[in-house]
C-alpha cells in the first residue's frame, strides 16, 4: 500500500487531479439533470465520483505501463522505472479497479452499467493503442485525439450514473455538450506537451517541437473556440452562458503571450494557466446550470 501511495503522490497528485475530476463529474451531472428535467441525486453523485476517480487513475496506470521502456531511459526516477511497483503488481491492481467499476456501475442501474462498461472497453483499446500503435505513435496529435475521445464517454457515464438517465433520449444539444468535453481534454493534452525551446528534451515529442510555439498555441486555442461553440449550442439559452465566453477571452489574452514570446516563463504560464482555465470552465458550467 505504501508503494501505491508513492505512485499516487508522484503520478496522480490528489491536489491536481481531485479538484478537476470532482468538477468534471459535477458539471456533467448538473448539465444533464437540468437539460433533461431530472433530479440531481447527491448520493448517486458520490458513486459517480468514485467511478471517475477509479477510471482516471486506471488510465494513469495504463500510461505508466506503456511508457515503462521509455522511462527507463528518459525518466528513470519515475515510480515504475525505479522499481517502486512492478508491472505485474500494477496489472493486478488494474484488474481490481475494473472489477470495482463494473460492480459499482451495475448497482446504479442498467444504463449507467452499459455506458460505463463501454467506456471501460474503450479504455482497454486505448491501452492496446487500438492495435495500431506502430502507426499511431509517430503522429502525436492523432494519438492524442483518439485517446481523449474517452472524455465524451466519461461525461455521459458520469451524468447517466448521477440521474439514472436513458442515453437513448439525448438531444442534439446534449450531444454537443458531451463533445465539448473532448475539446477541453484535447486542450489539456496539447498544452501540457508544449514547451519553450530551452525546455525541449531529446527523444521526447512535443507539440511545440512539431508545430513550433505559435502553431502549438494555435492548436490549443482552436480547441477553446470549438469547445465554446459546442457549449453555446448546449447552453446558449442560459443567461449566465456568457461567463464561459468571458473566461475563454481572458484565457486567450493570457496565453497568447507564449505564442508571441515563447520563453520558459511564458511557457510555464501557458501550461499552468491552461489547467486553471479548465477548472474555471467547468466551475462556470456548474454556475450556469444553477449549482
């Protein structure tokens, strides 16, 4: 257990991940509860939050296993690379996490069970890199967007678990809302692998290396624009929606400094600012939906 706690502390920091997972789960549940005129159930929210925490931690563990060979050479101080846990131990833990998620989802009803099992299946395909890893791995952006698609399934899973909703009744605007998750998970992925020139490391791919700093910023910013458009389709009828636009404008003004002056300080502001913006975006959705 002590070794698992080391892995969590170093690779799944509760201070960073817990607030985002909490707000993500809450925002998706609040949205569908209001959009579909269902009751938001606090008890079911706790179960949905446990599902999401297990799922996100499991994906982190998947990445640790997939990156193991590279980490031995490039990041030898990471937990698995330095022998804190073996791959066999992590795989055993992954089995019990999946078992836990299946049982918990089943206790919430048929549709929460079916949607979450679908998400689990997709995560296993991600782990296997869709059986075309040799083709996907050299294409960083394609690799990312095929993996972040799971956020759409997770949004539906969280919302369905909280209100016991039949997803066959989803409307067009609901689909747009859940697709919005994909854009903002892309933003997180693009920004965290964007650096100043002096931060780049040999044999470590990054968007700033592939597209240059301005191109990497533009790629990230494109997800904000598409995400806000999808949010407008889903939430435009709510008067408070414009707070989402205001947050996006502020983020654009703060982040463009990296595009114009890609120095280390500006790159750190861009990466850290993106994390803060994502949290604010989902908090604002909770505000818009009347939390």
